[in-house]
C-alpha cells in the first residue's frame, strides 16, 4: 500500500524521541478544543434528532418521509460525534495518567506525527494495521 509522504512520516519515530511538554500541551489543547466543538454541534442538532410527528394535517406523506430521513441522518451524525467524544475523553484520561503517547495494545510509543494527525489515537500504526486485517 502506497502512502503519501506526509503520512509516511507518521510512522518513523516514537513519542518520546524529542517530544516536549509544549508539544503534549498543544495536543491536549487540540483535544479539548475538539471536545468543545463536538459538544456544541451536538447541542445545536438536538432538535433535528427529535421524533417526527405523524400528523398528516401538518405535513404530507413525502414531507414526513424527508423529515424521517433527516432525523435518521442526524441520529447517525450524533452517534459518530459520541464515538469521537469517547475517544477524546479516553485520550484526556491517558494524558492525566501519564500514559498518553503509548499504544494501548502493545505499550510502544506512538509516533508524534501520528498523534498530530489524530491526537485521540490510541494505538501505534503496527497495532492499528493488525486490527484492520
């Protein structure tokens, strides 16, 4: 599998190979900012996930079907947001415990560039590759 040059650099060095406290603080800030953003999105989309009324005097059959489809899409988007929030919460817990930057599967270092692409990532590239097979 061919990877782009930017992505290939993610898998070269470990987290502790020169990773400073400033870089970890920057990743923590990225996690917290994304957490706030996801929660705001969830709050703003709350109404679109509400049950669709079946009163035909208010809307026609096709309009109701559109509303149900919109509701299903909003529910799926919320499910994905909740999953990402769980990953972020877990990463913030690893930061507090001092385990951040280490793979949860093999306890090896996670490459700094991989963490910069996705600060909530929990596994090194080797373990991630094995889990996809």
